[in-house]
C-alpha cells in the first residue's frame, strides 16, 4: 500500500532513501561484470557481442544477423496499425518542432582593433542511440533520441536495441526509427551494445556520442566508456513527484503515480499535498486502480518500496522538498501552478495544471523525455540537440590588437613560468616594430 507520512521530520530521510535507491552493494559486482564485457568486446569485436547476446539475451545470432535488414524494415510498416503509424508521425512532428527551437546558432563578434571572437557549432560525425527492450517496446524513446540528432544534422545515426523472442525487434520501434531518419539498426542490447558503439566492431561502427536510457548494466557501461565517447547522461529508474492541493482530482493523481510506477519495480512515485483528505483518497484510488492492472506485480513493488504520500504544511514547503529531491518529472496539480513554479529550482520536466499528465510529455508534447534522474536535475538537463553538437571558439587578432595586449600576456606567461608562451607574442610584436 502507498504510505502516508505526516511527520515532517521523516520526510527528508525518506526522500533521500528513495533518491539513493540505486546505490546498493550489488552495484560493485555488476560493475565488474560490465568491465569484463567492455574489455571482451574491445578485444574480440563481433565475436564477443554475439557471445554475450547468447548469454544474457538468450538469442543466438550470426554476424550477418546483427544488422536489421531492409526487408525487416519494410515489413514493420505492415505490422503496425494505421492509428499507431499516425500517432508516431504526429509525435515526430511535435518533437521536431520543439527541438528546432533549441538549435544554438554559431556567432561572431567584430570588436575594436579588428578583434574577432565567436563560437562555431558543428555536429558529431556519428551518434549511437540505445533503445531499451525487455519489459516493453519504446518507440517514443526512439523518437526522443533520434530526432534531436537529426535536427543537429549528425551525418550518421546508429541505433542498437536488444532482440526479443525469435530475434525479432518490435515493429513499432522499427517504424519509429525510420520515421525519425534512422536506417542503421543493430539487434544488440546491454553492456555489449554500449561497448560496440564505444569501440566499434567488424559490423557496428564506433560512434562519438551515445545517448539513450537502459538498465543498470547499460548505465554502468556508459559511465565506464565516458571519455572514449561522449554520453548524454547516466539515467536511473524513472520517477515522478506530484505537488497537489485541494483542487486536484484524487483519481487523476493516482493514475499519474501508477503511470510512473508501472515502468519498473524501482520506479519512484511521490505525492506532496497540503490536503489530508486528498492524501487518503489518492491512497484508496491507487489500490482500486491496481486491481486487474496488467503490470500489477512490478507496479505494486514500486509503490510498496518507492511510493510515498507526504502531507505538508504549505505549497512552499512542498516546493522546498521537491527542490531537495530534484525529480525527473514534476507535476504541479494546484490551483495556480504558475505562481508555484516560481519556487521550483530543480526538475527535469515540469507539468503544469490539472490537464497535463506526464504522459503528454512522455509521448508527443515535444520536449524530450530523456531526463536527469536520482537528483541529477540539480546540475543536469534533458537530452536535446546540444547532446549531438560541439562548439569551437573562434579567435582572430590583428597586429594592432596583439600589440596592445602583449605586455599583459607577457606578465601572465612569466608568472606561470612559461617563457615560450611569452616569446610567441614578444617575437611577433618586436618583428612588427
């Protein structure tokens, strides 16, 4: 059952426990396994990828089956309904429209004495996208990862995803990939997929950036290959925190909590409310909605271990607790969400009002649903076009400009004990004289 806490002294400890839920003693053992996988793939390439796919995913492939064929991609369109195809295309348009607003522009500034300063943005050459499988199919994750890469004009986008039964990839995932502009898809998942993208194999190309969420093995692999390649973030189990007042509908709040809890047994679903009656009604509504729930076992585990209702003294207090937790998803189901948002400093995505469930953002509002988790919203942001771009500084000095700053550069370089730095300026200035 979803617990209700009314003692404010217990709130911070509970929120911290939930935030730290992935920091268990098993992580070190899992990290050792991941290191072994990474090294094997780096040394043996496809052979190691196929070995671990058979061991972990129980699918025996040959090298020619790693890449999804053109005929499979074509057949996928025949296997999805017209309604689903239209929904994928609508989501694609919405996501692309949003991310096109976020493309940073290169710029230059022409200053005094012909000094030119600027910044130039260019895409990475190759991006690798990880799309999880297992518990469910995630065409939405395909769109959220691939479309920003396309908007960034990445020349080559590679996608990996675990094979399901009979080596199959969910047709909705394949259709979403094609709608988002991805044609190069490989049936491999887990740490071995991250290793293949980071180091390259005979079949799978080495990329510059890896993006996309996955299980703990995928997350640890991304952590360990960072530096060899760039990554978007280290995504943990999903989470929602809802701040609600007496104007909220208990049935709707319960549905939103369960929408998060059904993701994973380690998903977190938290309600902070000023209304004791709402707290009790939500608790009852959650139990009712769990009856005959198709994913009841996993959802109940999440609710039991990482679900929480807190009755707070004020909305300002709720905002303070939320800022300390820094949730991945934050819903403001209150009478005046725009007033409350002024108190919010840390959240991956913020959903305002009674008609904006998190599912809107998950699928097609436009903003990305790959978000910082486990408190990372204190310093990190959503995946976006910037994930696939890098910027270079542009600097040009004229002879006159260099002469004016030569003395300052000389003083700084001398103070740092770098005589050739000073000399590289001094020789130019003396030559000009």
